[in-house]
C-alpha cells in the first residue's frame, strides 16, 4: 500500500534551540524525510536559531551530520544538498536583543510562519515576548512548544498565561510525539470507522484496560532533570494521559480539532481522584557494575520514582466499573509501549477443554513495532476432541503498509506537517494540560511531603513486586513485558 503525499503550503519554519539534541535527532531528520517524500515545497525555508555563534554553512554541516546519523539518506548526495540549501541560521539571544532584527529580515511575507520552541520552558515567555516586540510573529503565526509544559498545575497555568499574552489558543501547538504515532491515530480509526468494536467499547464488555510504556535504559544523562521530575511528571501526566483519553473518549461529532479535544477533556475531568493504595512507585537498583537510580542521579537520598503503576477509574456511564491500569518505568525487561483492551469472558462456556484464558484481547502496539493484535479462541488443529487455544490475528502495520516499516513516517514528521497545515487535532489544548495536572498534583504533593521511599526493583525485571499485587488483588495479571 502506497500512502498519498499531500504537499503543504509554502512556509518559513524557525527552530529555536536548533543546535540541541531534539533538533539533531528528530526535527531536522524528520523535515529531510518529508522533503524527500515531496511534501515540503521547494521554496520553503528552515531557519535555525540558537546562541551558538556560527553561519549558515556551519549549521548546514551540522544538519548534514545529523541527517546522515538519524535519517539514513543513502547515496543520493544531491537530494541532501538540495534540502540543505533550504536551511539558514541566525545566532540569537533569547533574553536579549542580539539576532532578532536579523531573524525578522529573513521572514518572508505571504507564507505560513511557524516557530518551534525546542528550548527549556523557562525561555518560552522570553521568546514569545521578543517575537512580538520585533514584529516577527503576527496573528496568523504558529508556535510549537515542547514538554514539560509546567511541573504542576500552578506553573502550567503560568505558562499558559505567558503565551496567551502574545498568541491565541488557536496559534499554540503543545506537542506530544506519542499522538503522532500511526498506531495512536489508527486507534481512533479502528474505534470510530468500524462497527465491529464501538458497540463493545464499554464496561458491559470490557473487563479492564492496561497501558504500558516500558524502557530498558536508565535516566542516563538526564539525571538532574529526571530527579526533579520523576515518572509521574515525565510520562503519566502527559504521554500516558493522552493514550488513556483516546481509549476512553466518546465519539466526537466530527474529526475536528476542538471536537476531539473536547472529548478528551471530558475523560480527564471524569477521572476519580487517585487513591494512594492503588499506586506503586519504584526505583531501579544497582546491578553488578550497572549503577542504580540513586547513582545515576547522584543523590543517595532521592525519593523520586523511576517507575509508576496505578489503577485509574473513570466516573461516567461508559466506563463505570472498568479499571484502567497504567505503568511506566526505566530499566525494565524490554522496550515496549502498548495498550491492551481485555474483553470479558463469555458468560457460559460450552467447551470443557480450554487452555489458558478465554478472554479476547485487543493489543495496540506503539513501539518498537507498530501494529495491532486481536486474540481470539479457535480449535486446536488435530483429532481427539474440541481443544481450544488462544491465537492472535496479527495486524502488523509493517507488513500491511510497508516493508519492514520503512515507509512509516516518524511521529515528528506528521506533527510538524500538521503545524504547517494548521491542524491542531493531535496537539494538547491549554485546558486539557491544566486538567491533567489537577489530577496528578495531589498525589505528587503527598509523595513530596512524605518520607516513604519508592519500592526497589531489579534492572531488567517487570518492576516492583507490589505492582504485580496491584492486579493480583483484582484477580488479574499484567501482560508480560516483551519486545
């Protein structure tokens, strides 16, 4: 199957923080791939802006190295050279006056203007103020802001207020790369474009839902940041909350940005307060020569969690009585992100010989291999009676939509092109961010005020034992963490 490439309008994209890690790994390689695919017009301009003193040629050399490392451009040097000719660079002082007049002189009238804030949130207000003061941004400009969008409800509100002084809500694109994954978008297609699932998508038929985001790496070079954040702030409040919303939301009246985000907001506001007995925190331990969390962050007294598992309840008609189990952690058995919808078992079985569980499961795989599995009961081949086994109906996107997944666009590619189109469907709205913080803030505050340490767990495991008991108490089991 060949995807349709729909070119976007002509644009000028300014990347603040263009010499940073995100620009190197994701933004510039993603833009290059969209250029090769024919989606970016030949007149578009991409302008890097950062405090590093260098010229256009030096920035293009940096971009060339980043694309060769992260985008695998192959042997077609002319295509890469053509793309690099669209790049420019402006040394800029985010909190001063240097560089802003030069940047304004490079912005063309009559095209889409987008500004990507790939910088620390502390600089959001300064950059927004200077874009306005120097007449660079106008009422049609778009800004993209990266997480963390605040570290609690108060700071999220403050950031929203700072940006609102110069940009309307319709101009602000709060990016969460999980929403750009093809599987996440296909979750909406599976639910709302097929009659097969929607009639069963409620507490009458769904026993429970599991959302897992597991990583094999530790906090690594992010130790200082992570120790002031933790898994709840870093993953649950944003990425996992968005996945929960897409699973639980009501059908919007139309696939329209505000219609979709209205329904997601209703889910967050319907979440019951978290109960401390239904949350497990953990920290990975040292393993031989491998450092543990305390060594990685350089803080032997840290009570910050590298793992969280929790049980969430949604107080509405659709989901009353159906628990949602969320877990995320560092240094776990495998790198995987998936959603598992477990349907209830048939009320009565006419078969005596059933091996294992009888429930159907829809497994939505986000990484490393995007796709879906639907497990169903079938007869085991062979004579000797009616023996039933559970088998998956594999809906791998890599097989169906492109050899080895090579044709699957990266999440950032899709989201940046949506910014140029002016489509906010896959971006978070300000009230949505604030509602998510309002749900997580009380439990975070309780942790920070207390003295209890997170539960230790072994690197390469599935997490703390207490997390297993969280489901065992409900006579359920976590799906095994596997690649």
